[in-house]
C-alpha cells in the first residue's frame, strides 16, 4: 500500500507547523516522501510523522540533545529516536539539526537505515 498524496501533504503541514523549527521546504518534502518509502503502511507512516514532530518539539524546547557530527556535517547534531515508541526498541530514526537563535535548523530527518546514504546526502546539501 502506498501513502496517498493527501497524507503526504498533511505530513508536510504537521512537521512544518512546529514552532521554532527552520527547514528548507524542498528538503522537508523529500524527507516526508522518504518516510513514506520506508513506512508505506498508512498507520506506520502516521506514527513516524508523529514521532518526528515530537522529536522536533523536544529539541526546540531543549529537553534532549543529539550527538555532534564530524567531517562534512561538522557543526550539526544527530538526535536518534524511535518511530514507534516501544519498551526496549532501538532508535530507528534520526534528525540532523543545529541550534540557531530562533530555535533549531533542520538539515534532514528520517530512518537511520534507509536510505543508507542519508549522511552523505545531507552533507551535500551545504550549510
């Protein structure tokens, strides 16, 4: 089952509505599409979108902090979390961000495992 365009648009709106978050609109749309690729089931996709929104809210509120990245992503941080909160489950998602005076700037988010080149792709986007 593929995620509908309506659901994709709603997901973009949900994530874009988080106050204190800056993100390139094209990258946001690309990352939402990649979420749908990884979780093509509507309910799993909705859960992943909800988890992204919650992670962004935690980051903006400074309740959590990620790990500093190196090399082409120096100055950025990676925060890992679960797309579906389960006791004992490993973090299977990430958000790449940096703090800015207005909140946080997002370089990208998505599955930690698919696509496998996420860090390379984000490093090529520039600062």
